[in-house]
């Protein structure tokens, strides 16, 4: 590539090759001993917002992600799941959005499966009002939405909604978390499908880490 | 922001707000106890390349950057320095480009000051040939180009040449490293000024870390 320091305003930025979500082909992942996620402190939702496309709850929480401090910012939901594992989609995926002191974004993605009802999800659904944002009169303990075992697929990608910024460390948990069939139905009655299409992996490695 | 899952090809990606280099205003940095850089293993240049705008040397080396494993890829030089500290430019800046297993790029930026000649830089200059790339007959120990004390300014930014991708963790070392006046003159005879213009910080925090 040639470029001229005398004409810097002509320089073009290239981006768009590291988008999310992706289909994680497990046979092409690379094993690592790195600690992906270590939850620390209590995850609690304090504010809930009905956006046009999803239910979002903000609050407190903290984790070590690859041994660095991150603060929890918000959780929101996608139905069906956005990430695929070997081409398979879970019925729902939630995103625990974190931020470090430098402003680095890191999202922990968790898949739900149908089973016993989930108390944390119920706490959110019980206090949700479409199209409004309000503080929760009863803050919701989010513990039941956090897996703590199994493989975590780590790769570098983007936000899955506009502005689609390629500034996200993804931690996609292989172990699923149970939610009730009625809870899923309730969410789906509130919101239409909101999964972004699968994006090309291109040259990105996917690292298989552990809790 | 509104967007429609039925028309995803209309979604626009926004970028360009997190570019490098920047002017680091030290009074606006935030102190942190995080370990910025821990050199591990031997840094050695094995191949040298005369690019159109800079001298680049590739080789081996490894560091913990914020406690994560990174491998050294290449070093190259900018005159005058690209980053500023409180508006001041050093006469030269070199970039130690590192990559993690996930493909994360991290660049350690080091400023030179005029003083006693630098043996590592001399080793590179002695074997450099413009416009060609060749393996070094005598691999060059890069140790004298690596600072190991002082403050390290850490922020999230971009490559400073096209494609300007916003995928770089920057570690800008405050402590300078001595190079000889004649060494700087030799480099400047080989290459015209190759510092990109200062870019807006926008909303990015700058963290003051330590070795």
C-alpha cells in the first residue's frame, strides 16, 4: 500500500471485516488456559428500559475478563440467539455488556434453553413496561442469568446493532442457562425476532477458554 | 437510534472516532495500579525491510501487556514522534507491534532522546538496505530499545497508517530511551518525516499505568 504523508486527508480507513455475530465452528477453535470470566461482586439490575427491539436492564456488577477489571453496564436479550454454535441457534441469547477503565467493551453472551423458570429473568419481566425506562422498585438479582462452568469462546468482533463498532471483546458461553417455556413466550410476545444475520469470520481466531 | 431487523443491509457502521496518534495531556490521565508491560523472553530482530516510509524489522519477543500474553511482531520508526506528551514531540518514536492469540493488536510506543548511541538501533542501521527485505545475517538484540521503568499511557486507538483500523491497544512509554545524534541523522537521511497528524481524543480515557 502506498500513502503520502503530505496528503493525509486522502487516507482511507478500512473496516467491516470483524463483525458480529458469528457461527462458532467448534472444531476450528484453539484451546487456551486463559481464564475467560471470573465473576466478582454482585450483579444487580437497577433500571429497566423498554427499547424498540429489546428489554434492557442496567445496574451494577464486576468481573475479571482475561484477568482484567471490567464493570457490568447492562443486559439485554435477543430471540432467537445471535451467535450460532456449529450452525445451531439457541431460542434466546442475552448479552452482559461490560466496560473497562480504558473504555474497552466486552460482552458476555449467554444462551438460554427451555427448562425450569429463571428467577432473575422473572424479576425483570415482572417489572417491565414497554417503551419506558424506570428505576426498579425492587432491584433484581441477576445471578441466575450468569453461567459459571464450561467453555467460553473468545473472539474480537463488533456491536450487533448500529453503529456496529468493531470494538468488542466477545465471550460466548457454551454452557446454557435454563429459562421457563412461558418466560420465553412472554418475551416473544413483547418483541419480534431481533437477531442480526451471521457475519463472516474472515481471518479471526476463536479461542476456547475456561471459567 | 432506530433500525429494522427486516432491512439489515441498510445498517450503517460508524467509526473514525478512535484514531491515533493523540496528544496525551498528562493532567487528564487517570492513575491505575494495572501492570502495563512486563517484558518476557528475548527481543530479537531477524528480518529487516526498507518500506517506502520507514525501516521495519521483524523478529521474536514476548510480553505480558495488562497481564495477557502478546507476541512481538515488528518494530518500525517515526520521525518526528507521532504521539505528543503535553504538546511536546520527541525527535523519534518507535513502535513495537504485538499480537495476541485472538489477533488483538497492541503497540508499545517508545520515544528516543539524543544522548549516547544505541547499540540495538545501530545493529539495525548497519544492516539496512533501502527498498529491500532480507534476513539479518546477524540477528539484532533489541533490548536497548525497550524501556523498563516509568509511566505507561494506555488508551484505545488505531493504526497510524492506512488502513487506520481502530483495533489497537496503545502503550505509550513516558520514559525516553537514548539514541545518538548521528543515528537520528542517519535515519532522517534515509526517510522523510513520517508522523501522522494528531487526532482528536474524543471521549477516550487515558490510563496512567506502570511497568
